[in-house]
């Protein structure tokens, strides 16, 4: 999953967004920064990557759960 996000440039974008948020905010509190960055970061994951990650999760769950 990390590789998909890395290949898409998402990780670099989120790191940059986090740095910018920390620079403009007086707070260095992790939870406060996370609350500001997380919704935007989730929206930035492209649909193809979301689909691929969901398929990986489904496959993993199917392998460990007997139906």
C-alpha cells in the first residue's frame, strides 16, 4: 500500500502539507495538526489507488477468514 501512495506522489504531498500547516500554526500538537491535515490527505488519494488498496484489503481478509 505504501508503494502505491509513494508512486502516486501522495506521501510527498502530505508531508509538504503537514510542514505548511505546522509553519502557519502556533501548535505542534500532533492531534491538532492531524485533525487539520487528515481530511485533506484522504481526499487527495486518487480513485484508482483507493480501488487498488481496497482490493488488497479484501484479498487479505479473504485469505485469513474462512467463509
